[in-house]
C-alpha cells in the first residue's frame, strides 16, 4: 500500500537557509511560508534543520533571535531518506522518532526534497478518497 517511492510525494520546491543565517531569518521564513521546518544547506549539501519548535522553545524575543546564528542551534543529527525509498519507510521513520519531517537526499547528501507527516496524510487520504470532496467539506464546515 505504501510501496511507492517517496519522490512521488515529497516536496521539492524547498526554501532553505544556510548556517550563517540568524534565527530571526528562520522565524520570518517559517511565518511567511506557513511551514514548520527549514532545511539548512551549505551549497546543496544538507547540514542541518531548524523547526518552529526549536525556535519557540528558546523563549527568545524577535530581537534576541536576530543575534543567534542558526549553526549554533540547528539539529545536525538527522534522519534522512533517499528518493527511491518507499513511502512506508518514511512513515516508519516519522512514527518511530516522533518527527514531523524527514529530508530526502542523494548519495552525496545533497538536499532533494522533504517528506512531512502532511505529505503522508495527503497521500493516504487521496488513496482512500480519490474523488474531490471539497464540496462536502465546505458544506459541513
């Protein structure tokens, strides 16, 4: 059921930051794009990730975030997947580690995409309900 490759559902048009950006930059990007994770890259190579939770739990003001470099707080021990791995593998990583996003990289650790819990929910939902149910949702909200 989840044997398709993750490249079929991963987000590919990613916004990224580099280790030298500030947490204020990350916060602004997260809010502007309505996302919860920003991959941190050096060129194309994935070197870390920062999440809205990482920033929130610091309890710092916006002004204070401007003085904190992403490199100092980003997560560097990352679970990653390759694009040809199965969606089921992504689901397992997300559930086992309580992550909400897993970067997808090639053999050179270059960032290719990201798979989130929302991507997997959307995939499963569309398999179960292939018809457009927008009218149903609007009528019942």
